[in-house]
C-alpha cells in the first residue's frame, strides 16, 4: 500500500541552509528547484527570532520567482493562478517579516505555474547585522503515475 505512504510519495529539498542571515539592503536568492516531472511544489520559509528588532524600516520580504531556464530569466510570480495556499503581491511577495509577531513562524506557498524552475528571493531592507535565522525548503511530488498501468489512474489489479 505504498500509495498511502506519504514519506515515499514526496520529496523535501533544502533550497537555503538554515543560518542567521545578516544581509543588509540586498537580495539573496535561494538555490533553484527543478520541477521537471513534478506536480508543482510547496515552498516553506522557516523564520527564527531576529537578533535585533524588526520594523517597517528593518524587514525581510520573501519573493517567489520562476523561470524556464536554469540560472537565468527568473521573474517574480505575480499571478494568483500560479500559486496556492497563499497569495502573492504584484511584486511577487508572499511573506514579510517586519515586526516581532511575524518572527518565529513558517511561511508556506504552493507553486502551480508552468515554469520549470522556482526559487525564493530574500530581500532585506535596513541593516540586519544582528541576523535573522532563515531556512527554505521545498516539498514536491512526482506527477501521478498509475500504480497498475490504467489509463485513468485507477488500479486495474
């Protein structure tokens, strides 16, 4: 009954190693996720407690980006039809860390677009020398393949 076993039907990929992010006024991109042969993805940003104080002028935005090519051509995901389990702004932002209440949380967004590659851009505003712990993972699943070879996905045996 492997079709009921979640652990054997999904893959977790680390896109950004958990670390205290001290970027200031810059954008850091995660590794890209190749979605070839996948049924979309769920991106999970794990945020810890900021070493200083977050505010409207000391914040991080997380931007979902996609591309048809590896290593180039990435654009912000701005269409609601390309995401699930969350929303994106016209700039592709799906999460903002700008107050203590927004820290120490997981932020998730599903990608259901047609591009082959996705990544997250982490945009820092202000001086984050005290650091914000961040890790980014993705969950994917192979495109459904019938277990016993039927045309409609239902078991035949």
